[in-house]
C-alpha cells in the first residue's frame, strides 16, 4: 500500500505542475520531477530518486544535435579547403619533371618536350651506341616527344624515365627499364611508350623516381613496381584510407591518404619514415608522428621527407647531411620538424636528392640543402641549412621540378628556367657542361 500511495503523490504533484508550473517554475522544479524517472522504493521502505539515471544529466553530457551538425559542417568545410590546397600543390609538380641529367616539361596543349641526356630513350627519342645513325645521344634544347599525342591527366619523370597518364586513365611509360620500372614484366628499355601490365585504364596519377614507379588508381588504391620491387605492378597494403598522393624516395616512399595524413614505408636508417626512431624499416605504410591529418602535400628526397601543412608551414624529417631539412643544422631528425626561415606562404614542395625547394604564393622560390652544383639557385655553391631565395627568377612561377643536381621552374606564360649542373644539356641553355648557380632561360621551349 505504501508503494501505491507514493505513486499517487507523484502524479498529484505532476498534475499541480501542469496548472501552476509556468508561474512557479523554479519553486516547483523539484516537485514536478519533469525529465527524471519516478522515485523507486528501496527494500527498507525508503525512497531513492536515481539522479545518476537522470536523462537531463545524460543529455547535458552530449552535444546538442545542432552543435553536432555544425561541427560536422565545419569538418566538411575544412576537408574541402585541404583538398583544394592539395590540388594546388599537385598541379605545381606535374608541369616540369627533372631527371638525373635531363628535363621534361608539358605545355597546356599537352605537348611534351624534353632535353638533356637521352639515356636508354629517356627523351622519347631513338637511342643507340655513340655514332649510330638516326639516334639521339643528348639534346641541349627542347625536342618534342612525338610518340605522346593524347591529352594528359598526369605527368612524372624518374631517374631516366618519363610517364604520363592520359585523360582516359591509361598509363604510358618510356625510357630505361633496367630495373623493371616500365612495369611490363621485362627489363627491355624503350623510347616508345609502354603500358604497364594491367594499367591501360583506371589510373589517376603517376609518380616515378629512383628507378621505381607508382600508380594512383581511380579507386584510390596504389600499385608500385621497379627497383627492389616486382617488374609488374602490385598493390601496396596497409593504407589507412584511400590514397591522394604518392612520392618516391631512394629507399622509401610516402603517401598522403584521404584523412590528409602522411604514411611512409621502406628503409628507416636515416629516420625518413618519421616514426621517432631509426630502428626498423617498414614493409607497409606507417603513420608519420603528428601528421595524421591537416597535411596537403607530401614529398620525398633520396633519404628525407617533407610535408606541407594546411597552414602553409613545412615540416621535414630524415637525413640532414647538407641541411636539407631546413632546421639550421645538419642533424638528422626522426620526427617531423618545422622548417625555419621561410619568408612567405608555401603552396607546393619539390625535393631533390639532398635538397628541398618550396614554391611560395606569388611565384617566388626558396631552396635549402646541398648546393655543390648551384641547384639552390642563390648565386653560390654553398650548402644552406636554412631556406634561401632563388635569385634572378622570372615572374609568376606556377611549377617546380627538382632532381639530383639541377632544378627548374615554369611560369604562367610557359617560360622555363633551370639552374644547377648543365651536364648533357639538362638546363636547356644550349651548353653541355658547367654549373649555373642562378637561373638560365630554356631556349625554344
């Protein structure tokens, strides 16, 4: 009977609250018990109101649906901004591609021209022993790659290779195939484009370097092949989400995933994976410390790596023998470390073997690291552990390419300048040797 009377009292209180609660809200809040469960009778006959089960308390610990919706909208907006910046960075490295002793560049019309050493057909021209009729040993000025006639989606150059992705998603590669980097299952080089096995369609972007090749597919998966890998494309496992970018180092690779985070795999002897130590290598991608989100571009040199963050700052890690990490010293870094001394907003990165370059908003360039051939473009041959401005540049640069010993840039008028080692005519200046520590204009591009 006690229990029935308690429930009766509760309902009487609630009825009174219906009539008077609007005027006596504060006074009757406890009596009304709105938002709280009914009191419960204990075994000893006492009454307990279970505050710990109060839905008002539980609700206070959760975000209001409108707050959750707003937070979701802000996240979508943020990711859209990151995606736009990533696209800008990507567009800056697919117009000029620097090989070891050669350079290739693409016009808006999709015409591709190359100059420098035609090692094993790297310029897309017939090659043969010195003196053979009808062959090209090297070219000191740009020559059109006649075999590339289709509209191009993506473009990249490696040590002695050139690859393009057509607008319909077919991958085509030419040049040296000593290490299977053409992806056709052989080691036969070709100055004519080959289609790597299984990649005649569905390819979005391509990255090649150091005798290795990787293709980013339209389904956001990644396949790689070449030096130390198979001569046929094989899928890379262990990616946290879809792949947006890929960059190839000498013994390691890095990618940008759809979370806008950096993952690297391969050798870690110099700390180039960014995992906080130099201990172990990784056969599958691992996350770089502190770069799980908010990154819009990843780039690799021979044994160092850099990331462009959404706030336009740059972090680098790995081998630092010549100051290529931009930290003001030559100490290796096993974790991503902020580059010091950049004088503007960075929009894109491109890394040489042992140096690094950044394209700034407005078209200026800054480089740091090894400078033995003038590849930093600051008018000297001195190594720099902090970024220095490239001197004598044309206005409005939109693209940058960095290699082992020379660097090139293209402006919005499709004028190309190069600096560094002029071996085999790689700078396009009309000469075949010497070091140029400041930019020279490529002739007849």
